[in-house]
C-alpha cells in the first residue's frame, strides 16, 4: 500500500541533502502541498524561481512553468516530475504560428501569456500572467497590441482597457472552455447566496456572471478575505480543494466536475521522489532562445504588480 507519510519523509530528506526546493501550482493534486516550499499562481512561482538559492527546483506544474523557471534560473537544475505534463493551450501556438500572426499585423507589440513555450516567448515583446495581464498591457501605453495565445484572457484585457485594441490569437484552455454558462446558472440556482469567482481563461459569457475575476491566487485571496460564506469557484478543482482545506468556516462549490486539468493532475508524490532521486526529467533550453525569452519574462517581472 502507498504510504504518503513515508513518501513525504523521503522527499523532505532528499530536498535537504540536495539543496532542492519544490514549487507547486495551485491546480496540483493537493498531496503535493505536503512537500511544496511554495504553492501559488504562475506569477508568484515565476518570481520565486528567479529568487531562489536552491540548486535544484522541482516544478510541480506543467511544462511551460518548469521551462519558465529554467529560463529565469539558467544555472539551476529544473526537474519536471512528469515530463509529458504539457499545457493544452500552450501547445496551440508554436514559433512559426506566432511569426505568421505577427506578419498579419506588422509592427505591433506582442504580449505573450506565460502559458506558451520558450520559443514563443523568445519572439514576444513582453510576457504576462493572468494576475497581471491588464497592468502589463496598460504599461505599454500603445493603442493596439497582439495578444497570444489565449483569446479569452486577451478579450478580458480588452474589456478592462477600452482605449487599447487587442488583437487576439485564437488559442484557449480546453479545461476552462468546458465550463458553460449553464453550469454557472445551475450552481447559482442551487446556491443563491454564493459569490461567483472566475478565472479570466473562461469565455466571456461565463465571466460576465462573475462577482470577481482573477488568477488562481487572486481567487483564493478574495475568498479568504471576503465576509461572505459561500462561493462558486469557476476554475480548476485544485483551487476548491485548497480553499476547503484552509477555510473550514466557508463553503466552496466547484462549478462543474469537468473543471479538471488532466495534465496538472499527472504529478504525484511518487514522481517527485523519483526525480529527486534520479535527477531525470531535466528541462534543457537552447541558450539563444532562453536568452531572448528571459528578456520578455524579466520585463514582466520588472513591472511589479
Ligand atoms: P494562473 O495564472 O492563475 O496561475 O493560471 C495558470 C493556468 O494555467 C490557468 O489555467
Ligand atoms: Fe493549460 Fe488550461 Fe491546464 Fe492551465 S488549466 S495548464 S491553461 S490546459
């Protein structure tokens, strides 16, 4: 039988011996929090990856997140517990597709959601995450931009900044697109006093029903600080699991049982132990690509929001 306590002990011992840290995204299986040094959203995890003194970063997340950590900490070893845990949105655009998109709208700055490959980031002017997208676009102070790959996050940004035209690439997150207006309406009927908290990767018809729209950490912070007692959570299940654990005096309802990211759920404690033991699944990036991608990410980090 799988012994979680034993796994946690072994991982913590190896972390100490190898000066390693574990960074975890809040969509991970909640057992990962037992060994994670930090759990947060993409923006917080990028910042931490650029600041850590550790020699090894085990990134419990999806591929682009581990890649971002490697770009920001090129001299550290970055390990991804399950090497095939990709992001289906990031996979919707490659370097040539971005080049074609840019060619259709020449001379416009490109804002690239971090949910993208290092190749794609290397061709962008600046990156953003769901937590800072509006402020990043605003900081450019230009009338028109290209936004890739998430058309829904791009649309959300455009709605917040009526003086900026945002041309969006047609990418999307299948997990968030699976969340339908009917799902939210059904939950609202069932829990009429609950506040609706949604991620901006959802389609606009869904976010239109929300009381708050924000990143995964933004949603958790809002729920924790709110005086309200009931919430319908319109993003991936990992957020609901953590809120239920942390706020036992409040009630959290997952909008739909389809709201699960299959790739985020691939990493387990067993995989973390395995990569710490073997140091397999290391993220390697071409140096020239990494250098150019780093500029886009560091520009984002410098805009301290
Ligand atoms: P956050 O930017 O909120 O961490 O979300 C990342 C993500 O992949 C959402 O699907
Ligand atoms: Fe990518 Fe969507 Fe999964 Fe986030 S939830 S990692 S955007 S596939």
